[in-house]
C-alpha cells in the first residue's frame, strides 16, 4: 500500500466572482521512501494541493475526494485526529517558513524544545539541537544556535524550519517551494541539502516547486500541473528528458539552459475553464478536436499524459 494515496481531489474556491476550480480531479500516490514532485507554473494549484492534505485551506475552499495516509482519509478526519497527523506524521514546510519561527526565541531553543517535549532534559535537548543544525549544514551551529531568526540568512532560516519539522520524525514531508526567492548560491546549497535528505530512504516527500532543476535532481516521480489538473505524470528523469505533453515541452524549453524560450500566453481563468483541453489556447499543435473534448489522463510510453494527440 502506498503511504499516501490522493484520489479524485477537487478544490473549488467560492469567490465574489464565482466558483474558481483551483484543483481538478487530481490523483497520485507516494510510496514509502519516495520523493514525488508537483511542478507547474505559478497559479497551477501546487500549494493548494499541499495545503488541502493538511486541511490548511481557508473557509471558502470546498474540497472533494480522498487523501488516504496509511489508510486514513486526511480529508474526513476530525480536528483532533488531524492535529496528530500534522507535525508528528506529516510535516509541512511552507513557502514562507520565516513566519513559523518565533522571532523572540533563539534558534537553538526553537529546535531543542522539540526534544524537551519528547522527554529529554535541557542539556541533552540542546546538544541534540546542535546536531540537527550541523546536519542541516547551518553555518557555525553553536554560534547560530545562540542567535535569533532574523540574524540568519533566508536560506538558513528555511533550513532551521526544516530542521524543526524533521526533528519530529514525520513519515511524510511536504515542502512548498524550498528554493523560491533564494540567490543562486543559497539555492544550490538548498538543492544539495534536499538531495541529502532524499538519500535517506526511509522518508517520503511531496516536493512542490516551480524549480525544474530541483525537481529533476531529487524527485523519483513527478506530476506536471496545468490549471489545477495533472497533464503528465511519470518517472522524473523520463518526463523531463523526453516530455510528451506540449505543456511540459514548453516548460522545459523555457529553462535558461535551453535558451529561455518563454511559453507564450496565460493559463485559462479558473472561473471559466474551457470545455476541451485546458491548454488549447497556448498549444502549438492544437486541432479542432482539442477544443471539443476534454482529454483523459492515459497511459502512454510507460507514463501518463493528458493529450489526444499521440
Ligand atoms: N483563498 C483563495 N480564494 C480564491 N482563490 C484562491 C485562493 N487560494 C488560492 N486560490 C487560487 O488557486 C489557484 C492555485 O493557487 P496555488 O496553489 O497557490 O498556485 P501555485 O501552483 O502557484 O502554488 C490560483 O489561481 C489562486 O489564485
Ligand atoms: Mg505555491
């Protein structure tokens, strides 16, 4: 059995302008020890999927479907059960992790508190915290431990939050855009860091990112999202080395190493998704059929693709 199995997930936001279909019929699974990526342009629904799993979405969100974690449906548990999943079993590293640090508490203490809660004494906990910080490649751990969050760089703060989350030894880590807004050096070391983390094969990870290089380096499998639905899904290397869907091809072409050819146009409005393929307007190979029929996600070449043109 997969550790996480998401089935037919829909998220609709009720807004003043109408119902926005942010996530459409999304299904995927994550095996024990596997790193699964969700990639796609900004606004494609990546964060909403991650947040829906831990029920962190605002009240105007309507969520349908199932998300079975070790057999229990996260989407239908009560609040008390959900509290047990959050943190202990599933860690969520948000897009802006700084907000989850207490600015008035020293960095080391924010980590050691976790060990104290687990029953270790103050001394042991502090030592354990230093070890965590060392493992996270936080520069000069004992010095950084005695400082406050604002005295760390953005990248280091992000690692600290990651360290706090991982100290709880969750079975699944959901990391939302761990490299967003980092300069190239910090980004590189963050990729290295997540690579090391991924090398520990007992942990499963859902990696949400628009950073295709990061996804390529650390994901076992990935799903490409467009307008809230999966358009391609399969082994990360295959999907990215040899993409099948015209959208994935466009994304790969827009990478700096491929000459930065931008994908023209915008995603459709989530308030009025078209009848046919959601990608039709931007697709360079579209046919009349593409405007009529919504394509299904189907097996092709050993992975999944949502396109009527083979
Ligand atoms: N609270 C909300 N109310 C209405 N629409 C929302 C809300 N939160 C997110 N959305 C919409 O859902 C879509 C997906 O957002 P998101 O998952 O954050 O995208 P990304 O792939 O960049 O993480 C976006 O179009 C966004 O505007
Ligand atoms: Mg996001």
